[in-house]
């Protein structure tokens, strides 16, 4: 399916092994971040960061950035074609090229036109190629895709994990269809609890933060 084109951004290993940049590390800005210069008028606004909160009015959600995290959104936007798919937010606990003794947690949010993916009929369909690529990197499926409540908006969630010696990397992926786009939210962390905590920083217009639905 053609909607594989953005999936490389959602698979943890390439993301966490980004090459060191020659330019200074981009910092969160209080001004709106425009999309790539070649973006067409039909491409949604890339959103902006203000007071440590990322806001995207086009898709109607906000994300509260963890303290002192690194914003690498411009770098990842530069490597993508906004007309085919757009990285909305890419933040890391520390610079991707920096060594550390813990999993470098990250949040990556991207959008891709549904029209460019003829085989995509639901958010759950996105997990076919996503699962294929993620498991190819050594991850195991923790939970198959299931409905997930995000402030009253329907989405689908899937969870993965990978052993890294003494560490375990967790990946929680949320997908929704909104305004003709596939919007994907990828959360990388060192534990399931941390992944849930990162998800709870996500809020939608007219709704509350994203929380795992109760089973009782």
C-alpha cells in the first residue's frame, strides 16, 4: 500500500539513530512553524509550539511537551514531502545522537492524506504495514490494534516492545482518521507506564486527555 511512505518515521530504530546535525539543535519556538517551503495550499498547517504546548487547530489537538525535551520537528519535516505526508511534531527526551543508559523516549506525530492510500479504509488498516515494519526491527506485538478513547474521538491503538539487553523499549501507536488524513501518534518509552503518561499529555478540542479505557 502507498501509505508506507511515512512509516519509516514511525519505526523507532531509524528515528533514534538520526545522524548528528551540523547546525545547532533546533529549540521549541513560540512562533508558528510553517511546513516545508514546497507545501501546497491544501496541506494542513503544521501547528506551533507556545508555552511548551504544541497546538494544531487544523486537526484539533494539543500536546503538552515534557520539560527540557528536544524538538527535532524541522529536521524531520525537511526529509519529507509535505504534499504526500507531513511530520507535525517530533520531540525527544535527549538529542537522538546522544548516548545514554536509558531508552531515549520520543513522541512523533504525523499526517498523511487518505486519498494517497487507496487501500486504506479505516484506522485499523494502517496497522498492517506498521506492524510489518516494526516487527522487522525486532519488536514484538504486545497488543493487537484495539479501539482507544481519545477525548471522545475514535482512534485505534497498538502496542509493541523490544528487548535491548537490560532495557526494554516500548512503542504505543495511536491512529485516527481526521479531515481526510491519517493522523498517527507514536510514543516511544522505557516502560508501559511511561508510554501511558506520555499519551495523557495529548488532548483534543472539546475533549479530555488520552487515557486507556477501563476494562471494568
